[in-house]
């Protein structure tokens, strides 16, 4: 039977036809939602490209003392030690660039910063034309791209529901999980109704594919499923990890996927549609941090636009554009180059700014490899996949079984005299403060042997601490180190596949020549036994923008015949809750 679209005419007075009577749905009835820290990409699976809008919301301030304004770019930490560290790292990268060769074999040369600064200090803003700004609509709620046009003096609280790749939960205004979910619902409803032109009353005949991070929080995923199926009332939904979708979008079965976004960089090894949990790494830096580094380097060269302020949204948007237009990793480009750009004042006057730039355009992207430069935006973490609190509504959840079995385990410990109250057998070696956390994460306590000895807890604790040292280290990994770390956690046979294909997606690493630089950096670190493999670092595939590779892959997955088993219907979710994810999710729940 051919696939048919369910016509909207069959929906009358919000009475939706029963699932058993529905005709098979094709891609036109499937919505792909890919939320990010800066942008939301959304569209029907039948669309060639997604609709992209700013993933932010602004609400009129109800009380003048309750202020929360999330900025587009990370703030600069004006600590003298940090700034000195950045200058030292900048000189280090500059010396490396001077030792590199151009494609014709000649050595690169660098223009002294003093010469560039002298030119920029003489530069003056040139009035080009006057323009009339669009009148601002003083609505209570501003959504999407309109948030970028908020006047400076307007009293709005600005929220980004996702920061650094995770829910933006904090102690300030709008920082609770409930608030974040409410903001997500408002933004997504606006995108679907206004941009996709799908009325809310028709949602019950639409399906949703929700793209989630490869490192996920089970509590947050359950909340998102509840949002889509219960509050927004879609027919059904399934979750797909972003790295798996990226391989589908690129047409690969196996790859080490590197997703560089605006606020985070995530890496994992995907083989035959499975993201290996032990290889997942998330780094708390992305394209936004590179923009801040670039701005700082421009300041060191007497940036002519003196009034530029990172905290102002319009200036932040301008700096992002300058980074995209100016920055590159092309060693054949050296010496000073004149660039120009336009700014618009609050009075509507358009002015042209002319400046000189040198190796600052190379040093900023290379901060991905020299993370000391990134310290200007604050302390950052390195995260891996961890287990979260158990799902009490799922009686077969592994963590729930471990939690409910702890009482029996403690009784067995007390029998042998090696319980938490008697740790003499462990000597003076410190254990985690909550020994139960070790038990529930690493030890299956069902049917515990009566001879169980607490020394086994020491081994488990040591393994956990060693694991955390890698993914929660105080030393921030560069992108090449993180890729090596991820691949080395694969099996020996799988490593060969991963070293042969590194797939770059996302919009935070769109610099000419950076894939070649990354390939050279990794090639120098590959173990000798794998160097015979042909290695490819891939960014632009079939002229497809790497920012939409993941969304495109999710749309392809949604139309596969095998995906029919992954859909979770709204009624199933109401009946079984998180248990349904454990049974139907396309990844290890």
C-alpha cells in the first residue's frame, strides 16, 4: 500500500482519528527537531533544509530586581593571570606559525603587531549612509531571531534554554527545570506554528524525531518526551543521538564524530549505528569561545571599533560575523591584510570601519589546539557519559534495582564486619564519601555472596576515580587530544575504522584549512600499528553545510522502514513512562 499523507480535513473539532484507522504517514507528517545552544533547527522530514532560528526567548521583566540576561557570547574573565597566560599562549602559537612552510616551500613571515596597531590607531569610522531601523514591537514575549534585535534600554530577561550542550539550569530567575522546559515549549511552538505553518490542533497526527546529545541525562530526556507527547500532544516520537544522525547524514557506517557547536564540542565513536558509551566526551568550549579569543586578539592590535562590547547582543553578532569572514587556517596567507565592515549606530547611522589583521585570524581558530587561549572565557570541564538517578517509575531499571537492593548488600557487609562502620581492612586509603554510590554504579548486588569482602569496594572505587580523572580532569583537553582519547577507548579492531575516518559537523569549526591542520596533528599521534590506514578528516560532504548534517541524518532515519519499531506513541508513554524508552530507545538506556 503506498504511503499517504493524512489530510488536515480529517481533523474536525480536535477529534483525531484513532491510530488503528490512520493511514501510513510519510515524511511530510514527521517533524525533525534539533535543539542547540545557539540555534534551533526544525523542519519536516520532507524538507530539503531545516528552518534555523535563534534558540532564545526574552520575557518582559515583571520586577526590576529580578534580572537574568543570558549573553550570546561567553564573558571575558579580566583576571591578570589569565590575560598573561593568554598572551604567552598567543606568542607560542605565533612562533609555531612562523616555523611553518607555505605550499611553495617558502617560510612564512609575520608582520609585527606594532605595525598593525599603528595602522588601526589611525583608522577612522567613515559614514556610509543613514538607515531607518524597524520599529520595535513591545510584546511581553520575544522569541527566536527577534531576541537579537532587542533595544539596549528595554527591560527584558533573556533566556537560552540550553548552554554548553545541556539544560541551562541555575539558581537565578528562570533557572529551574520547569522553567527551562516551559521556554523550550514556547520556542518550539512558535517555530512550528509560525515557521512551519502547522496549527497546534493538528499536532496529534504528526510525529516528532527529537535529536538529543550523545551524552545525555536520563531525567532530562524523560522530561523532553513528556513535553513532546503529553504537553504538545504529538502522535509519537523517537529519540536519536546527534552523532548517530550525523553518520547517517554523511552516509557513513562508522566514524569518529566531532561535533563543534557554539558552546560545546562533543566527540564519540559510532559503529553500525551505535555510539560507543566509553568513547563519549563533551568539552565546554566551542565557536563562541573562539569568537571571544578573536576579539581579544583584535583588541591587542588596537581594534578601531572602541565601543564594541561583548555583552551587547548586536556587537556579539558583529564579532561572530567577523570571525566567520576573517578567520582561517591557510598557511599561504601571511602578512597584513586590510579588511572592512559596517556597523549601525543606535541613531541609524551606518559607518564603515577599515582595519588591518595579521596572524590573529589564524591564532583564534587554533585555540582549539592550544586550550590556554580559551582560559579567557573561564574554567571549563571535560565530561563523559555517567549514570544518573534511577527511574523509580520503571521497575526494571538497572539503577533502580541496584538502589532497592542496597539494604541487602549492607546487611551482608555487616555480617562480615566490613560494613561502612568498620573500614579497618582498607587501611588509610581514602574512599569516595558516599560508598553507596560506588556500590550502585559498579557492583551488581543482587544475590551477593555472603563472603563478599569490602576490599572489593576499594577496587571498584579505584576504577571509578580513574575513570573520572580522564573525563573530569582539571586539564582541559585540546580537540586533537580528545579525539585520540576517544578512539583509544575503542576495541583494537574498531580503532582502525575510527582512525580512517574523522567526521566534523557543527558550525563552530567552519574555517578554511582547519581539517588539514587537524589531520596533521592527529597523524603525528597515531600509534605506529595504525599508521598504515588511510586517514580522512571530513567536513563539507557533497557541498552540504556541516551545520545541517545531523538534522539531515535524522530526517533520513525517520523514513527508514526499520525505524517503525522506534516510535513511541503518546498512549504508550502515558501508560508506561520511562520504561518505554528502555525498551524502544535506539541506544543503551
